[in-house]
């Protein structure tokens, strides 16, 4: 069972909504190479509000993702794409249902 997660809500700057959506779609390929990322979701709530939720079996997996390519790419583009600073939360997973 997964026990560790990350949740990050992202608010696009006005006019940057589709660029952020495109960035998140492209990030899927990078996450696919992360063996310790058990689940990864990029979602859109409305025109400007997005979020990413990731789940991991252990803290090492969570740290590998935090130090990985997606986080680095988002950090490099944050000032251009995002309204406000990143707010990365570290929740604990209470229960899950995953394929396999």
C-alpha cells in the first residue's frame, strides 16, 4: 500500500493557462520513468486552477520525485507560468485502491 503522497495546487497566470496544461501533459512522460512513483495525476479544476497528486510506497520514493526532472522543470518555469509560489503539501495516504 502507498503511504506517502504529494499534493500541489497550481494557479496559472492569466494567459498562461494552456501553457500550464501543456506542461502538465508533457510531464507525464517524465513521470513514467520514475519507478518509485506509484500513482501520478495532473488535474484541472477550472480555467486557471490545476493540481498534481502523486503517491509513493516510501519516503525515498517521494524524495526521488521531489528531486526529479518534473520538479526541476516546474521550478524552472514557475515564475513564468504560475500565479504565486508553489505550495507543495506532504499528505499521508490513509487508504488506496490501485490496479494490479
